């Protein structure tokens, strides 16, 4: 299966996608050792055209891809789009628009909350997808045929899923419900969270206002550090450590270093 690794190939295939009313899009990435996801593969499909794009190729500049993502004449179709859009925002400094998220559309159409892609494909098309390549190393080159088959299936079946759901939304007069959700999904502030709000992702039972104030301050510091160093939050300071700092309220570096959950070297 062919993978696009040169700029000429990329521009040629994207010109075909520009002519379509809608393009289905998915990405493969890893983020186990980084704060920001590492984009490893872009999959796209539209009626009559498919593409697997290698963003790790030294001969690829993704600017034409980002232009397509901003093309208002082409609907970008994703399933569970949040992380894919996050990558595009980080690398391309833009939010794709217009967007159709089939997971959200499926919920509006009565398929249940957070239905998975393979479940939705089976219900709508009858096809059963092999998901065994989902957690493979997408940075390794060359990618295997099994990985490429898996990746392409994530967008080819999405064509029929999109067509079915969009028709169902019109038939049931529910398109405006989806539009409201897409407005939130494509809002820039959705992908520019403030470090001061980082504490909200923590699940902690705090008894005193002072503890909350400490958690807010430490979580904001950790968020800035993780972004700047491009490492997972837990590499900077684990959630348990934030909770212990809030409870113990150490007054100096020596006291901080003596806490059970504080990483070695802090003292």
C-alpha cells in the first residue's frame, strides 16, 4: 500500500481532496513520552480517492494539508475529533472548519453516548474492523501492511457512516443539535486551556480552602513546566504529589523534599 512521502505527491492528492464536498480524516499519533502528541500518520478519504500521508518524512511540508483543513467549502469528517483537532491546532495554528464529528452525530441520532468507531461501522455498514494495530508503534518505519490497512479502514468506512448520519440528521430535523456541538468542538478556546484551570482535571477531595489554593497553584505550575519541556504532566509531578503538597503545605524546599511523593532531587 502506497504512502505519500514527497511534497509533489502530497500536493497532487490534496488537489483531488479540495474538489470533494467532504473529506474523511483521521490521524495516528503517540504521546506516551511527550506533552504534545507526535503526529505519525494522516489518513484521508473521499469518494474516489484515498491517501496515507507520512508527516515524519523529511520531504513533507504539511502547509497544503492545513490549507485544506481551513477550506470552508469542504466538510472535514472525523470520528471523536477532539485529539485530531488538537494536533492540527498545535502544528498548523488553526482549527479545522467546517467539521462533522460522527461520534457526536451518532449520539444525536440515538446510537448512544461515545459510541466507538468500529461499533458504529458495524451497525451502519455491517463491516467488522480489525483493531489489533491500534496501539502499535506508529513512529517505526516502514509501517507494516497490517498497520496501513488498519489506518485506511479508519477513513474509508467513515464515508458511508457520514453519508448515513448526515441524511438521518436531515430526516429527523436534528441537524441544528449537531451544529451546536460542532461550534464548541471548533472553538479556538477549546484547544487553548489556561494553566490556571489545570487543577480542574484532578480528582481530589479537598477539605480546606487553603488546600484548594495550593492545588490550583501547583497544578498551574506543573502545566506550564510540562508544556515548556514537552513531557507528560506526570513526569513533572504526579497527581498524588500535588495532593500531598496541598495537605502538608511545606514551607521551604527542605520540607518539600521530605514528602513521600516528591521526586528525588527536590531537596
